[in-house]
């Protein structure tokens, strides 16, 4: 009937075409879904490359070096994308594991951040993996500052809520208020200045203390962090050596 009747034949053909189109659409959607991981990895890599060219990652050199090298800036920080393969937030000492290691140039005391804010500091690295001490660790101290006036202090975690840390030692002359933005300070020696940390939720001056302590809501959700950037400070060894030598001279 289909072969010898034009109307019935066209109807069956249209129906079969719709079915085939539906199958192709479903297959394409499925393929797109499973391609998301690759696309995310690709975007993370592209972002790390772009960050390497940010002007804020450079330091101004003396004029004579500018003339010699025909460039005003020297790159201080480099960024490498990585994926979190394991993490915790419910312990007093929380760590993350990344899928990059010494083979990729990762070493101790490198900063780790996500697109939302700071994450932690590299403590150990094997050939292809790195262990990161999270900011949710009782021994972590990261110098941070209020974006609006530069008042700074160490960021610490009290071991309670993974969404919050405390910013201590804020001078009482600071015009701090709820909603203020907190960023990293150059004084940290590990993190570049200006990386997002969080928002002031509340603050207080505790009894017998001559400074404010602020409750900071972290901008990065460390329970969901997936893609991160490992930051290498190319001047860190030079700076550390100079400061060690200076301290030795003072002690002597």
C-alpha cells in the first residue's frame, strides 16, 4: 500500500523523517552533554593563558632596563589551570588534591584560586598530583585587606562553617562596614594582590582587644570547587632570600 499509494506513502515518509530527526536531535544533545567536560577544560585552559597576559601580573622595571629590553613590564605571576580530584571541608585541617604536579611545574607554596576567589596553598607535589592546604585549615594565615581603604589582617578559619572565615587585626580607625569587599594583600608573599576573598558579613571589637575582627563570607564555594588556577610567583625565591638575609643581619 505504501509503495503503490502516493498519499499513504508520503505520510509514512514524513513520519519516518520526523522519527529520524528526533533521533538525530537526541543524539546531538547527548553528544553536547558529554562534550561539556571537554569544553569546560578547554575554557579553563584558555582562561589561564589569558591571565598570563594581564597587565596586573607584571612589575615595573627600572628605566634603564626598560630601554635595554624595550619593555616596561616583567611578568611576575604565571597561571596554570588544574582540576580538583579530591577535597574536604568538614575537618579542622582540610586539603584538596589537584591533577597537576612537578611534571607540570607545580611546587610548594604556590597559591591556588578559583574563578570565584582564593582556595589555598600548595604544600606538596608528586609527579602528577599536588596537595593543597585549603583556607579551611587551622594553620593557614593569608594576609588580606579591605578593598576600599587597604586595612589588612590575617584571614583564619575557626573550624565551624566552611562558608566563613575571620579577618583579624583590623585597626579600629578603619571605616569597615558590612558588605565591604575583601581581597588578597601583597603582604601575603604568595597570592597576588587583588584576588577576591569574600564580603564582610559582620564585625566586632572583642573585649580587651584593640582591633576589629570581621566575619567574612567567602566568595568561593569550597564545597563545590572544581576547576582552579595554580599561581607561581616568579620573584618569590628572590624575595624570600633577601628577607632572610635582612633578618639574619638584624639578628646578628
